[in-house]
C-alpha cells in the first residue's frame, strides 16, 4: 500500500474515534495515548516498507517522520490534539 493511502486511513480512524467520543473531556485526554500507539505502529510499518533502502533509519527519521508525525508530499498524520470537537465545545 502506498504511504499516502496509509496516512489517509490513519487520519480517518483518528477523526472517527475523536468525533465519536468528543462528548467528554476525560475521554479526549485518554485518547492522547493513541498518539504514542499510532506513532510506534507507523514507525514499524515504515521500517518494513523501506527495509531495502540504504540508510533506512536516517531516511525515516529525517524525511518521513518529524515531530511524531508521518509526512508524505503535503499530507501528514493527525494527532488527537489537532481534532476539534463538534459543537464548538472547548475541550482540552
């Protein structure tokens, strides 16, 4: 699967989960754990995808992953803190 498609699927998963459970501040704070889980899983997928590339670790760290996000062209993965709940509620 292409990296763009992986990023789109991860972003839709994060949006769906956060919007479904956005009614409570406690639930949103607990979802910050998702950022770490998704980061580790995406890092593992990228290592498998680019294992034949020379300097794979440096390529992944410097080109594809920055600040805990995966970048491909102009697309990046979302974090739970990026998602604003429906209804304009100020939930941090």
